[in-house]
C-alpha cells in the first residue's frame, strides 16, 4: 500500500543507507532516524507501518531496548524488527518477549530483512482488517439493536415523534426515567429502547412487574434472599437488583408497591446497596433504574400512598405515552405491523376498507395491546384472506371519527400517504424514515417498490 512507510532506526549512516537501498529495491517506501528520540518523533508524526530498529543504539536514555519497550507500551500493534548480532542470543530472546516481531542478523541481513518486513506488513494488514471488522460488527450490532428496539415502537404521529426524540436524548445519560401511560401503550418497549441506547446496553435488562407479586414476595424478588430466610427458602436466591448489576432494572407498575417496599427501593437507589432478605451482608450494585406506571402518582402522594422522595428519585425525566385514541393516524401503520407479525400463523390476511374505518372509529381503551388482540381474533374468525367488519368483536365500529374527519379509502392508500410523508420529512434518508415509521430499512424498501414510489422523494 502506498501509505505504508518502513522506518529504519540506526545510528550508523552507512547501515541506514544500505537498509534503505535494499528495501527500496524491494518496492518499499522508506524513512530513517539516527537515534531513539528521532524514532519516537517519527512514529508519532508519520505512523510508519513497520519499524526496523538497531538494538545497539548509542547508550543513554533512549537505547534500543528502551525504544522497544516504549513502542510496545504506546503502540502495541506496530511491528518492530530488531537488527543486531545473532551471537547475542540472550538479548534476541529478550526482545521477542518484549514484543518484537522478528530478530534479524545485522551481518547477513539483506534477504532476511526483506522477508521479515514483508511478513510484518502482511500480519499488520490482517490485524488492522480484523480490528476494522470488529469495529464494523460492533457498530452494526448497535445499529441493529437500535433499529430493532425502535421498530417495535410504531408510529409517526407528532406525539410519537416527541417520544422518540426524548428517548434519544435521555438514553445515553444516567438519568432515572419514569414512563407513564395507560395500560397497553407500550411502556416496556420504551424502557427497552432506552436501555439498548444507553451506555449500559451490553449489560442485562431485567424486568419486574410490581403488581404481579404480593408484598413479601416482591421484596425477596427485588433484593433476593438467603437460605432459610422464610419457609420454602431452601437456597440463596439473587434478587433483580443484583441480577441487573451493570445494566438496567425496569420496575413496571411501580405504583403498586407498598410503602414499606418503597422505602427499601429508595434506599437501594440512593446508596446503591442493600441486604438480601434474611441476610446481613451488604450487596453493592451499579444499576440504572427505569420505572413505569399507569396510575396518577401525584394523587397517590397526596393520599400518602406513594413516597414523595421516591417519586422525585425516579423521575429525573418523565416520558408520557399517548393513548391510541389520541394518535389515530398511527393505526394503519400499527395494523400493518401487527398483521406482518401474524404472518406466520395467518399468512396473507388483509383488511377491507370498512374494517379499517371501524378500527379508526373505536376509542381503544386497551390501546395497542387491545388492537393486537382484536386483530388476532378477527384473523382467526375470518372466513377468507380478507378480514371484514363482521369479523371484528361486537362493539367495535359504528361511531363517527372525532371532528368529523373521514378515513382513507383503503389501508394501502393510508400507508402510502404515511410513507410518502415520512420519506419527505427525512429528505430521502430511508434509515431515518424507516425508524420513524417503526419499520426495518428492508421493509420500507419493499413497500416503496410495492407502491412504485421514488426512494428519494417518496412520490410515485
């Protein structure tokens, strides 16, 4: 490669000239230094691909061994070829142990030196490529994770756009986040997106539903217990705080915790330590805590049912998820996404226009979770590939849309409009548009081709 320079370091001008001539004849680009100080300066300035170092530089603070040690510490990926007398076997072994790539006899160096430099360059290129691939894989895994988590959050309404922006801002910080919203709005998906965009994304993401367990069991679940702590505790068990060490703990339905458990959670958050149930040993953890609730914690504090100090510890940032009835424009995208998820079991199902209009009219007290259940039931009951209004559960449909607005004629029409708007807003950047729409890049590309739309403008 043209930018690969071989640095020759030797205090003898004749040796520098001879080695340079040999390597230049073999096709290498060469530069030289007369001492250790010059060598280190050139390494910093020009980043040579290989250093050919005379072991017997003049004695002083930067002799040959000193330079080798320094290069091994400051630039361990840089191959260093030592030239010296082969009779000095002890020092030759020592240089290899210090990280030298090869040892060449100065008295008979011509062929050996060219071979050694050639091999060093080959190894160096392979190592650089391996590091590059490792970095590419790391970036790809992060981006794939990012796409996966945001893809699960579907919607391009203004309300959901605000949620996405908040997630991106708060995720890289260590702020505690309280996620509020009605049941079925996707609070756990938001928590997962925050975790997988955070500095703790390589750590565990541990979830616990505080409403699913009675008080005594919830405390043991959170903090673990020692053997014999209570009847049935036949062995030590690690709690969710401990399991989440180095990662994120998601406390779902945090408003259902008793005041006693709230006090213990507060102490764990403040001190980053706790004791297992029935134990005396203090356990220290590094955990980011995210919490969610569908209850009005302000009202609960006024009624002394939720601790104010815990509330303020949990909500550095609040993310309020909108109910589905307040973002009806996202329903066509959600329907498309849910049907795509169902394809394994209900392949090829589509909705007729009347069915979509009925879904748009309904108020969805159970939000996205209810929409998914309704679509699953309708797909099961449908007599053919097209799901019709009569396949929907009783009670859905029949009410006009708020404000007298009208539904689009078909699901394809509405999806085409949403995709075109997203592509235009993102100025043809399909990755950003796909994330906004809750789709993978490949899925968006398929839809653009399906509708004959231009990838840069979103127009037909």
